[in-house]
């Protein structure tokens, strides 16, 4: 049945089957399904790995939870110029933030007393 083949195998496979003179049905030749089953299993594994990675795990299960993916720490020589610049800017921003926190803490203490 054309509809069943299109629904289960897709239009691409149906066109291939329709063009072939020697194609046999999947019941008569079930070996055709093994490649599709393998491809489908690989697709499922990749999708699961992608899901785990998006949740912060690397796929290694520890006590029912997925371990977070820990990246290697690079040496300063391995960092790009843009990364070094961003790190300097972040460090400067943190210093300013700490200074402001101390300033407002002192002002709050003056008002409380």
C-alpha cells in the first residue's frame, strides 16, 4: 500500500521503491529494515545525548543524576585577545562593584546610627 510506505518510510524512500523494478516488500525481505532500525537507534542516541548536554550533563550518570560537563581550564597563553580583554573588563567591573557596595554599606550604617 502506497500510503503505508509513504507514512512509515517517507516520500524519498517511496520514490526509490517506485522507481525500482526489483524491490520486494518488507515482509518478504526484512533485511531492508535493519539499516533503518540502526539509523533510528543512532538518531535516538544522538537526541538523548543532545538533551543531556543541554541540561548540563555529559551523559555520565552518577547516583541517578547527570554530572555537569566540566571544561578544561586554559593557560593564559592559550586565551585569545578578545577573551583576555573580556577578562580584564570583568575584573574591572567587579572592583567597581565592590567599591560601590562598600560605599553604600557605609552610607547605610550612617543612616542607621
